[in-house]
């Protein structure tokens, strides 16, 4: 493999390093949701005592937070 050197403006490199540092800081303080906090659409419908189509409607309107797609779609109730 051939190594190639490129010229980069010192200011641009400094900005890039600053952005990377901010991203690393955000990632280090990020919180992950426990898997059990995310429910399938049928599970959420059972808990809320409604039809799964109601859950989908609430997801589409933004009332419920959802992740994934298709059969792997999960809903966060809290």
C-alpha cells in the first residue's frame, strides 16, 4: 500500500480536532436506554390497553418515541 501525504490548513485541522473532542465528550456522557425500556408494538398496546394500530398512529404523530423498523420496531413509553 502506498502512503500519501496531504496538506491541510492548520486552522481547519484545529477546528476538526475541536469538533472531535466535543463529539468524544458527548459520547462519554451519553446515556443508553436499557433494552427493557423499549417494547414491541403489541407489548405497548397491551400495557396501554389499546389496539396496535393506535400505537402506530401515536408513533406517526410523534406522541410516542420509536426506534427501528418493521418487526424490530420498538416503542418507549416513558
